[in-house]
């Protein structure tokens, strides 16, 4: 399984409400509501932790799900969210300096 690293876009505003994340795109004011599982992934999206580790340690420990199934579903989710511009995907860890530059831009 080729791993992916995920980081949150800096062009969004996010708040947790009743255990779910509500995210607004600063680009077009689109609102997204993430369920509990997607919220766990969003909160762990630091650009340094591989998605497989997030799924294994956060999703599989929290929910009764097989790692391969959870990873497949998580990958589909992060690809969809990246398509909306609220997550960024990389095939390697995102350097701290890259995250800081993204925050300024």
C-alpha cells in the first residue's frame, strides 16, 4: 500500500460542533460537515503522519473495522476532500517550513 500524507488547507475555517467538524472554504464559502470518522482524520491531518498510521491508531482503535477496509474508505474520503481543496495530499511528509509558507500565502 503506497502511503499518503495529508494536511489541512489553509484556505478554510473549521470548527467542531457536537463532535463533528464544520468546514467552510474561504474560496467559495462552501460548507462541509464531517462525520465523526472524517473529523478524526481531519484533526490528525498534520502533514507528517501517514494516512495508514492515522487509520490504524485512530480509526481502527475507535471503531470496529478492518484496517484494509478502513484505509480504502479513508483514502476515498481524503481524495474527495482534496478535490474540494480542503485537504492537501502528498506522497512524502510535508516539511514544517512548507506548512508555514502555506499559512502565510
